[in-house]
C-alpha cells in the first residue's frame, strides 16, 4: 500500500477523518515538505511603487519594523480615508478587464512552486479581510467609530469590496487549481473580539459566505484565519460558511469546549500562544512536555494541526531563539509522526 503524501494526510484531516499523522503547518525549523502551499493572485501582493512606497491595490501604504520581523503593516500615521461617507471617492477597485489571469496564474505558480503531489494548494480569497481592510483604510479608532456611526456606509463599502473579490475569484480561481480556499480576517484581540456577534453577522458574515460559495461549487476545503479571542464567531463560520479549519486557534479561547462540540468536523490549528509558550524561559524538557500536552488535548480522533510560528526580530544575532525555533519544529515532527501510533 502506497504511503500517504503530506497533502493527502492534511486533506484527510480537513475532511473530518483521523489522519495517519498530525499535519504540521509551520514556519522555520527542519527542511521538510509543508503540506500547504499558498497561491494568491499577485494582483493582491503589496507592490513597491516607483517612489519607493509599498502599497496594496487600494493605495494603503505598508511599512515594516523590527518588532514585526519584516512583516508589512499599514502605515499607522497616514491613513487614506478619514470620512467613511467619502469612501466612494477614495476606494477604487482596479479594472480587471485589463488583466490576463491565465498568465498571472502561471507567473504566480512559477513563483510559489507548489509541489502538487505533496502540497495542497491554498487560494487566498478576500485580501486581508473585510474588517481588516476597513481598519487599514481608516485606522482602528475611526474604523470602529464608523461601524457604529455610519453602518449603512460601512455595509456599502463591504459590498463593494465583496463584489470586487467575487469578480476576482470568478476570473482567476480555476487557473490556480487549488485544493483549499483560504479566508482571512482578524476580528479579535487577545482578550475580546473587536465587534459584537450581532455586528459580525450583519456586516461581515454575508461577505464570507459569498466567497465561500466558490469553494462549495468546486468541492474545495475552506480554512479560516482569525487570531485572538474569536470563539463567539466559530459556530457561524462552521455552520453558515462551512469552514473546515480554523487557524491559529489561540488558547485564549475555550478550545476544549470547541473540540468537544465539533470533534474532527473542525480542524483547529495551533492551540497555543506561541509568543508566551515557546519564547519564554522554558527548558527543552518543558517544551517537549508542552508539545505532548497540546497533542494529547486536541489531536485525539483528528481535527488538529500543529502550527507554531516565530517572530524573531534579530535573527542574525539571537542565536538562542533560532536554535529554539528549530528545536521546537523538529520535536513537533517527532510527536506528529508517532502520536497516532502510540
């Protein structure tokens, strides 16, 4: 009997089956085949402009910092929209009629080089997410106020963004031949969500459902990225949107209750707070114990992926953190491939 590939094993998990080993989606660590390869239309990439600025298609400027370890974040002192009622004049979608999507997909796949046999190709839909787009346009203070003060304008903006992203999916998704559709939107902080469940359902859920339909029509699995304490949204994302995986499912949520409710119908990836768990002063033995503890809590029967990522601002000099990153990922591999055999 042929051995499963990383891709087949990962998709088993997302299909609600117990995989042969725990899928391991992570960053850094040993050289290995990651079970997921991201593929997103390069139209959505942050591009360097002739003036040296890095902007997205909406005109939001992104900057990096030492604390973000090189990751791009919206420029927080120069937002492009200061009055939500004027969004029609500021937010302009590009003309998709001018783009050769077949050639774009060919270029993007050559860039990401997915291993189609061993990796599930994940198509990113919806950019950084509808809520995050509003915050990127206006900042959190003005963006959150806009949701309360001008709800109809916010819904109109989200509908406009949804129209664009649905059009983009319609024209491009089949050229990428994905296995998974990835939804992203960080609507929560560590302690609480940024919006109520009622607002989530009124403003955001309809747009997620529109994008998810592209997956349902093609029998693709759906993953959902949302950091922080967003457990109040998970029922709707499972039952209304039809997600198969939630990442990074941080442990500020009642993950055991969600595991008890959904079993392996919902795969939870991560189930830790990596910044506290593995960047602290834990010894190697304590790290080994923690990894086994996480697996024992969330992996039985399936419905769990290891997912640990590190932000190391000074990789060149912080040799202990780099060592720890590799150690954690190597030990996860050991646990992942022995857990269901014990």
